C-alpha cells in the first residue's frame, strides 16, 4: 500500500510547483488576490536567485520564480518556520523581481521603463505561526498602503502569507475559491497517509491528485529520499537552535525584569531612608526646641525664686 510524504518538505514542494506548470498555475490562482478575468493562464519558469549559504548548509534559494503571459512576476516560497531573516528575504526577493524588469533599454528611457513595470506577487507558505495576535486568521494579504487610508496604495508589489498550522476550512472567507481549501488540506493533511486514507475531496481535483502522486514515497529515487531526510534533519537542528535562542531571550528578559524590580526596590528603600532622615531631622529639631524651652523655663523659675526671696526679705 502506497504511503505519502510531506509536501511541505523542500524537495517535494519544489518538485510539485517547480516542475509542473499546471500545478503552480492552480496554486497561484487559488490564493492570489487577482480580479476576475485576470487569472494566471500561462507561466514561464525563471532561474531561482541564490543568496549566501546559511550556517546549516541550506541555501536560501527562491523555491519557485516565474512570469506569466501578462508580464507579471510570481515568487512562491515554502518555509518551515517564521523568522526575521525569512521576512527580510521575502522583501529582498520581491524587490529584486521589480528591479529585474528594468533592462538596458528601459534604463536609458526611465520614464518609459517605469511605466512598463508589471506587478510582482510573493506567495509564502509558512509551516509556523507568525501573527500571534490573531489566532484564527491564517491568510494575510500585505501591500504598500497608507495605514490611515487603505485606498491610497502603491501598486506593484504584494505579499500573500499563509500560516499552515492555523488553517481551518471554516475560516476561509472566499467561498468562490474552494480550490484554496483543497490545496491547504493537501499541505496540512497528506503526510503519513496511505492510499485508502487520502480524503476523496482531494482526489476529486485533477491537479491536486497529480500533486498527491508526486508525494508517493515509492516515487522518490534513493538520492531524492536522502535529500528529503536531510532536510528534516536540518530542520531539527534549526528548531533546536531556535529553542535555545528563545531560552536565551527569555532568560535575558527575566534578568532585565529582575534588575528592574531590584532597581525599583532600591529606589523605594532610598526614598524610605530619605523620609526617615527627614523625620530624624524633624525630631532632632523638636528635641532642640524642647531643650531650649526647658532651659528658658528654668531661667524663669530661677527669676521667680529670686523675686520671692527678695519679697520675703522685706
């Protein structure tokens, strides 16, 4: 009986969407905020852009990069965990895709070149939660806009981020895109299933059924399986390092909070000491005044005694 592997694995994700145009087109149309009639029809794969190698050896390579017959550019990324470096990578790769549209001819005639720029869409699938404030929203559409007036938009670069762990079919609001639900279920549910466990809803779609076949464990060569396993091994190391970094951050936070508490207590003690000194000063002044009053009283009593003596002698 056939067993299916995880399509979110770097190897399989690239096989599915980087080698089969019809699957990528279906995936793009499922999630991109394209107007009716502006769906992706044809695509051409472009060479992935590579940036410096990461410490664990996994090159930060754009998983899938392509353009369509309208000249629009699409970048599709799969990431096992959310990080600041991945966020910055999305920004860099999206910006590069905009700039790369300017060839020598358009640079010479900038006014013409800028007017010919076509939209760039960056679609990132993240097997992690990165927006902790909203526990239900898993689909995020980001673009350059005025936060006070959402109608003021700079068009040309948009980001669509999908949080796989948060996905629930009932939270998808675009009812006319049922295929999006099927693709998300494919990414989330397929790993570890065998033939008779694969949901019939997934098999009902031709493109997703094809993607499922690609994930069949028996379809991988020995070399592919080694790459598949190596990816998860590296992810374990990355998660271990991430957990250690999180612990360090939490410890530093705790130390900072403890220091702040100690400083507050020291401040309180200093204020109390200051108050006690003020009270001691007042007491000292009162004692001094009392002593002076007692001295004055004794002088008065002495004067009275002397007067009585003089009166008695008469």
